[in-house]
C-alpha cells in the first residue's frame, strides 16, 4: 500500500520526551517504526527513519529516583536547560535520551536522532509557530469541535520561556500582535510548578518558547517532512492528540498527515503502563538487561502491533520466551536448508522464519547450529552441574565456536533469571499469588508408582528412565499433563523443568526418589483446610454423573441467617472504588490470561457455549472495569460478594434461602427443564449438558455461573442466604476456600448475620 503512494521519500518518525529514565514501553514505538522503515527499504522504497527527542518540553513530574529537594527547583524548566544527573552529558534530556538510544541501538534500531531544541534554535520552527498564532481562531475552533474544550479569546497557542525564572511550563500567552507574544508566568497555573509572576513580551522565534503538544506534534511533521508516524492507542483515540494533529495538518498546515498505520497497543510490565517522569514501571535499560538483545527484540517483533504486549519476568515467562525463540529458529533453519513443509504448514514455517529475520540483531547463522535449551540451562545451574559438558553430551559432538558463544551468553542470562526472577513473585498488588500445587489422588498414585519403579532401576540410561515415567503414567491412568506437573513440582518446586529423563539423570535416581517421598510427606503435613468437607446431601451434593465427568469440581457452600441487606453502603462503595482504581491498567487481554477465567471458559466450551457472547461472571465484571463502563450497584450483599469475585477471579452466587427447597444439587438438567432468569420475561430451556444448581422446585442458576433465577434473587427483603463458590479445573480447593472465607467476611461485615454452615463439597 505504501509503495503505491509513489512518494519520492517516505520519512518514518517516532518521538519521545526524555523526562527521566525512558520506560521500556517506548521501545514498542521504536520497533514498530524500525520494522516499517526496513520493510520499505526491502521493497525498494526510498526511506528515512528518525527519532525526535522533544527536549523543549518542561520537567512536569519528579522521577521517584531523584531527590526532590535537589531537583524540585527545576520543575517547569525546559528539559534541555536542566543540568544532567551525571557528568559528561549536556543536559538532563541528553543524559536520559542517550541511555535510551543505547538500548534501541543494542536491538538493531538506528534512527537519525533529531533534537527539538536544535530545530527551534535553527529557526526552522519560526514560520510554523507564527502561522498557528495567526490562525488562532481556527485553533480554538478545533479544540472546541474535536476535544470539546473551550479556549478563551485571550488564549494563544504558545508557551514562552519566562525571561525571569526560565520556566516554560508555567507561562500563559494572552496576546499576539504579529511580532510579540505577551505572557504571564502564572504562580498557580499547574500543580507541579510555581510561576514567578513575571509579565512580559517575547518574539515567538528560535528557543524563546514552543507550541503546546497538540500543535507541536504536527509542526514537527511539517518541518521534518514526516510521512509515517504511528503512536500508542492513548494518542489515537477519538479527540486525542493524533485526531487534533490531523485537523491542524489539513486546516492550517495544508499537508497530508502522516500515515499512523492504525496505531499500536501498549507494552506493559506486569500489566502496568509506565511513565518516565513518575518512575513507574521499568526502564528500557533495566528490562533490556534481562534478555539477550535478539530475544528481547524477538519478543516485540512477534507480537502484532494491535495486540497488547505484557511482559512479566516472574514465573516461567522468560523460560517460555526462549523456547518460543528456539522453535522459530528451527523454522529459520528449515528455510535456509530449503526443507519447508508443504501446504499450510510451510506457509506458517515461512512466517516464523520471517519473524526471526526481523528479530536479527547480530548476523544470523548461515547454517543450522545447536541451540542449548535455556530452561535446561537454568536447571543445570540451579543444581550446580557443568553446563558445557551437558550440552556437549546432548549434541553428541563438540560445540562449535558459535555454539560455545551462545552457551556462554545464555549462561549469563540464566544467572540473571535465577538471581532475580526464578521462584519469586512480582512485587505488586495486582492479584493473588499463584497457589501451590495440591496433588490429586491420581497424581499421588503416579508419584508413588514412579518412585517404586525408579527404586528398582538397575541402570541410569536416559531412554529407560523416560520409559519408566510413561509406564507409571499408563499404569496409574493419570493424564500426562497432570503427571508432569506433579513430577516437576516434587523435584523443582515449579510446574515445569527440563526433560524428565534429563532431570532425573542430573539429580541422580536416589535423590529423585527421596525428593518424591519427601514431597508427598510434606504436602500431607502442611495441607491445612479452612473449611471441612461438607458431606450432607440433605443440604447440597454434586450428582454422581457430573462428578464422573468433572472430577475437579470444588464447590464452596455456606448458609448465613439474619442478614440485613440495604441498597448501598458508603464503606462498601469506598472498598469497591479502591479496587477499581487499583485495576486502572487492566485490559481484556490480561483478564483472558487469568487461569481461573481460562478454567471457566473451558467449561463453557464443554457446555457448547460461546464465551465471547456469554461471559463467565468474573470475566464479565472485570471487563466492565477494563472497558471503563462502571459497575452495577445492586445491593450490599450482591455488591459485597462481587468484589471478592473480582479480586480472586472466582465466581460466587448468593440466593434467597427462604425461596430454596432443600436438598440442592449440582447436576445436568432433565428433559424440558427450564428456568426464568433474573430480568427475563420468558423462561430459558436448559440443554442436557449444562451445569446448573437445582433445588426441589427447579433450577436456580444456569451455565454454572452465568445467570441466576428470579425466584431466588437476593433483594433488600432477603433475610437468609445460601452461598456457593464455583471451582473447577485449575481452580483448587484452597482458592475456593479463600474465596468462600472472604465472601462470608465481607457479607457479614456489611449485612450482618450469623454463619450457620460452611464447607466444601
């Protein structure tokens, strides 16, 4: 499409204000524009790639890592005039910009660097600044039409640098006579800096000041000649910076705005969008030190620009990333060996190879090389084994110089992973920690069988060891995935590890048997439950046929009597508001990655439901937060337990106990059974494979946790309630118990009442 424009030059550009350590999220833009530039060059289009550092912007936030007593006096001053935190750099902006340049150069991005202060100093911005001032009526009208913001008649689009205090962030222009801008340095204009009160006039030329951001951006496009510049989704929204810039391009500058390529999604760390000036998140330099440059670039190249990229270095993210990189490297090797599979598989392989080519930092191998698995390397280092010898034996020949260098590089990053991230939890409040694995009877039986088989083993041949593992799986009829989770958890404390045969050989059979036995004993000793098993079918039970099909079901049950339910409560509203605020960076992609949500989606699929149109209740609630739609206010009981649902991603239900006729049961519906759902006028017919709760009257819930019946709805008239918590698949008894406990606590906190019964079925 771009080639067909037949421009004499395509100028690709990106821009950033160097207000502190530049966060890793800004690399998304660098990579996107670098890929566009290189793609244009490949198809024979003449192109340039530049990166603008907008160092004329004011210091408008105090980075958390700087001493505000020392640096506070510079707030409001242009970044290029503030001294550098370190000797050897021209300015504050120069120091942080060059740190960022070093990072993107290291991942093979080499744009031409343009400093906004130099553009102003050269006089190249003069005419455009005057043009905007002359066309101020059009500018004000655009603000009114596009962003619905009224600009007063004495507002002019220019921020002078105060001649007295040197600040640019506190000046307000109120008059333009064709030569001079008249301004005041306002003491109360912003809350992050104080103006000195000076009033003066200044020519809007060179370094005397700059345009406001929404005009400054298109002004740079005009001066530089930019034809392509994408941006993050925050700038691309309706009425956002790009929308305004487009209007100014067409109505004042009389140029076509650069192609934004639809914009790109954010790059976050652990679900958080980051800010350079506030010191939130991780800097590009810090995050780039976690991964080799080619793997770091690969992580970004492989993610479509319309997809939110969230990198959480804790857990197995890094291990999986290296595995993915090696898998795509194999596709690259197949391509250069001319061994592509036929048909669709070949197309996919070719796409994978292309991702590797676009991820190139140092020259790619000219022929296939041995790739030492990073996951195995981590385990070897953890167990103090000789890494080079292991991979030499695995390859069954000596390592080439290129392979030795790769081993050494990965050892370096494996040590970083082990030191900083392996087995550690992210230090944030975004959600509950991953639960420890509680073994099912089948998993315990498998481990016992494996230990017995290994104990009788007379040789440590890897193939024989591997066969023993599969024999134990077959003999105990456990699912392979569950077997390996139990195996790795016993040996490494994690649900993953290197190949099982390799791991047993590394540790030695005797040690492995000891770890398995110790693991079993420890788990039995440490498992303490919050609630007992409720073996009372007169209250609630799970139908045998359902339990046979879904043996992982864990249902929490409680009865609370004497509740007083109100329309709302200020304390509860505050708790909900605080939770919503803590989730301000929540995205639909993040919600979909939660194991609990995935478990519910899985059961919905089993029931033949499309979870895109019928969302499990925790997902539906969290999506309202992510989409900024606000939460419904029902009553103090429903709102209270919904808060716990959102916190733990586990669905709960509360029902009017006085409308329930015991016993209740979770079962499959019978032929022609139907339910009148809350808010509906006509009943809904159950399907034969639906999971639903029934009492002696009929169903009081549909699709496990989707919607409830009208007749059992909890209202302000309800005095007694029945609670159920829905656990299945990866949702463990421990999680169900915690959700039940907190649901009981918050309901009794805001509704009172006495707990008559609580347990797990």
